[in-house]
C-alpha cells in the first residue's frame, strides 16, 4: 500500500486558492487553513435539481471541499438520462434522482454529507431554503428558477435608506444549458440583478406560423410540425395526438419523411421528430460539465471570498468553435422580487379578506388565491386544507391588528399570477403601510411588537 503522506492531498488545488493572498480577493478574505476548515464545517449549499447539471454540480462542489450539501429533485431516473447523468446506472431507473445522486457522490468522496430531498421545490416551506448559505441551481425550467429566485429574494431586507442588509442576502448561482450553449450567473439579491430583473433574456418559445408549415416548409422541423399539427388532425380528426405513444410518433415521423421528400428537405429522423414534437433540446454532457464547473467555482468564491465573483452573467457557446463572454447586467430597481417591495397603502380598517381581494385587482400584482404571511406567521393559507381551516377565522379580522398594530411592515404573499395566459405560482413582497397611523414607524422594531 502506498504511503498516505506521499500522496497529493485532495485539497492541494483548493489550497492554492484558500491559503494564499492575492490581488483579486474580497476585502474580507483571510487566507489560511482556518478558512478551509470553516468552509467545510459551516457552509451549507443547496443544489436544486439532480439532472444533467445537478449531477455535475454535486460532484464538483464535493470535490471543491464543500462538506454540507443537500439536493432537491422531484424526478425519477429514466433510461434516456443515462448518457449524461453520470451518477446513475441502468439498475437505478425508476429511483429518485436526488437519492441516488447523493448516495453515489458520498460513496466516491469521503467526508462529504449530502442530504437528498425527493419532492417538489414548492413542497418545502420557505424556512427550509433560509438554512443554506448559497443556493446552486441546476434546472431546466424557467418556472422553477423563478420560484427559487422569489424564495431567496424573500429573505432580503432593506434598511431605511433602501440599502440591502448584508446578513439577509441569500446568494444564488444559476446554471443553464441548451444543447451546445449554456450560461452561468451569480445572483446576489439586492446587489446584482435577480432572475426576474432579467426575465426578458428568455425569449418566448418559437412557434412556426401555420402558413409556413402548410405552404413553404424550409427545414426538417417544419416538415415534422406539419405532420404533427396539420396532417394528424386531417387524418385522425378528433383523436388526440399522444407524444408518449410510440405508434403516434412513428406515424408523424413517416408523414414528415414524405413531406420532406416532396420538398427536397434533408434531415428528418425519428429522434428529431421526438425532439421537435416533445420540444426536447438535446442535452450535451460536455456543456453541462463546463457550466457546472463555472457554477461550482463561483460558489466557492462567494463562500470564501478567494476571488471576485463573476459579474454577473457568463454565456458559453460551443456550437461552432468556442465562444464565451461575461456580461454585466443591471438590477431593475422596481423589480417586484428583489426590490424593496411594492408599497401598498391601506386603511387600518381593512380586513384580511378585503386585502386578499385587493391583491387580485392590483394592477402590478394580479395575484389570485393569495396566502399571506407576516414575519413567518401564516395569516391565511389557501392550502393544505388543515392550514386553510386553521387560518380561515383570520379573514374577518383587521389586517392592522393581525400585523401587530405596526404602521408599516413587509408582508409576503404567495398565489398565482397569469402572465401571457400562463398561470404560475409566485411569491411577492409587499411593503404594507397603514394610512394615518402613528405609533411604531420603524420597520426594525416591528418584530418586537
Ligand atoms: Zn429582481
């Protein structure tokens, strides 16, 4: 057996960053062994998603010296995941991704503790997320990112000059990939733009005009969508197309091939048909590896201060050659999510029910089915039924009294909003101020009221 002392330490590379001073370090950075130990002992990181990016992230973070990791994912392993979600094996198919990913990383990397959570991100209460120093996102959905972003930003508090309070900032590192393209970004709520500040970065999904499909197809995708959207209905009238039914998919593929031959368009394959119909963008393992490496490094920088963090959005494109660039986006000061909050002025005589009704009609919020929380206390919850019943009697009470008779304070509401006809759950921060009320005016003291 080799002498352990002659083997290079696992933290050899990490030590180069953590044990030495440098020009690019954070002003509070104190290099040394202690920093490395503290990082391992005290820093808790949550990885959201245990798919292509999540598997990479967990492994990278564990190898970067983080010892306290948790991972949350609601999905089970599918055969089609195995080509890139490298922590999973054939015998794992059907098992929860989070549980298998945590187990596999712990088997390979000693001393790391990973707690898996096999559930929806909405199933955890908000305080669960407050327990982490950093949240790393390895997600493929805009809605899920938006939700975690709103949760992390809900912890943010501003002082009376509208400056963010340092201790309430919950940093996030967000990775995303789409084929050969990807991004890594650092979100420091109140300092850098949050996910919602730059939501316009995600263009609406491209839909082909039906006339193009019917008359002037130019690409293989056009031929597939013709077979899927037009031909299927012509032939099967009324019978719904089921993307999970192989016979249906084969039929669409055959029709698309005929169409492509007619117009001399190459490239219609069965897997492309599946991709177009199910709107699947092929996942590339190397893109996931590159993006998650960037995210893990940013997580390490935030946790240790060993270098300035990415400011604040890195894009990577490996489709033709390799191109990577960092763009500094700016914060939207009116952002509903990371801003100081939507100011709502109310009469002290308003009941909780009236307040909930008002949120639905509010032009900036349009929040229906709102649940209301004040300083961690549920004033009214729409679900689950047990909580609804417990809080229902509050509806007829005065909001002013329920909030401890303070003249103004932050209230959190969750509910559904519809944007572009799409309903999504969201969490909003409101700055409630009661008109004509003296007494406690400073938000800081509201907690003691
Ligand atoms: Zn924002």
